[in-house]
C-alpha cells in the first residue's frame, strides 16, 4: 500500500516542528458527500483547514501536508493539559458524508488503509496508544467525527487507540441509573481519561458524556450516565490507558 503525494494543501504553519513534538494522532471524517469537493476544500487557502493525510473511499492515502508542519485540522481543542492540539498532532481526514448527510459505514478499504498508515506513524513517532483520538474527543462541544461507526474496537487490536475489556454481559448495566456520588466519580474518570469540560456546567458535561459514549459505547448515545458508562470508564482507568 502506497501513500500518494499528488494533492497538496498550503494550509499549514510554515515553521517546522521536530518529531518529538508529534504526540497525538487525530481522526476526522470530511462530513462532505463529494470526495472531490472535500479534497478541494482542504487545499483551498480560503477555507483555512487542512490535514496531513486524506483517505479516499477506495483506500487511497493522500499526503496533503508534510508531517513536520502543523496542519489546520483540530481547531479549538483540548485533551488533558494540552490545548490547541494542532501543534502536537497529525490529522487524518477520512472521506465520509457524516452525520449531517448520510453517515455511512467506513469502507473495508478505508479501514485497511487506516491500519496501515497509523501503524506506520505510531512506530515512526512513538505515539502512545492512548494518544490516538477522535475530533469529538478533543472538541466534544463542536464535533461528532469520526463518529460512532468508526472502528475503535477493531483498531485497538493493533494498539491504535484504547478500548475496554468488558464483555457483552455488561450490557445489562445499560440504562440503570447512578447515584449523584457515582456521577461525580464518572466525571472525575472522564477528566482523568482526558476529556476537557466544566463539571458545573451541565451542557458542557453532556457534550463530553456523548463524546465518551460515541467512542466507547456507540450503541447508545444519549448524554446520560448509567452503570454501563461508569463501568467502562472505571475499566479504562484500571487498565492504565497505555
């Protein structure tokens, strides 16, 4: 599998960064029906957005911005103590029409390319498994991508992102309410995992909960904390998030 370099974007910071400053990889979907228009938008200077890599429907990988430059893909973002993740991240855009159109499954060819590309980048920059994130993880109040159809559980087998090891039996905990003290504990877990939000602002917290569910419990995304969510978060913390 090759990386095609025939479609460049000029939307990046011109001062290069060192490899040691690349600590994160952020997955996005384009959110556009037309793949051709998505590519043009990412290369248009007026759009002020870009990415390092673009994965087409047929699995073709396009390198739009060299890794050593800061591409404009994350926007206003936060994870743990880091803000503005553009500075420390590589951004991968995957062609998918997204939630506002006909949000479809990612193709098998795309998933194969995701595995190939991210394994390569993980080894090249020594990116930790826990530092593979979705746009909705780092900007939950603004973004939903790459969305609940993104194959996080499958990718975790290749140490691309993290996943819990709870079994199907834990589904019986879904929809079972939690006490206020357990809600507080869940919020602490969320922040320890990396999500940034203001606990005392219900709307802000709701966005973070939905982002967590979209990532780790995609079967039901309602922004409500239940026993299943609590156990998933607890399990992730227990496993160390390596």
